[in-house]
């Protein structure tokens, strides 16, 4: 069985796969930041869901980006940690 690293390296050697992968970099970065924020606060998805008045499955979908979060949802996520949301164009 191939390791994930080897599989990824082989897949990204294909230009069409690499282009799609790179087009998703913003989504991957957002997902990582959402999870990092929750884990740094030492909260479970269930604890965060209670703070946001939602369900654990909603948090799981948000963190996996299986849904497209609205700005209001991202603001609620940030507010649950006493933070604010800032969106930038760079």
C-alpha cells in the first residue's frame, strides 16, 4: 500500500492534478485555520457547537469545508473565540 506522501507526490507530478490542487489552496488554508483556532482553544467540536448554538455535525461540515460557509457563519465561528473576522484582498 502506498503512503499518502508518495501518492500525493505522484499525483502532483501530473500538471492537471497540480493545477486543481493549487486552485484549492485558499480552501485548504481556511480549513487549517478553523481547526487550528478550535484546537488552540482546547475545544472539541461539540463544545464549539454549544458556543455557536449549532450542532457538532455542523462544525464538522464547516471544518471539512463540505459546505460553503457564509460570512455570517465565519463571523459566528470567530465570535465563539472572542475574535473578529477580517477578510482581505491581497
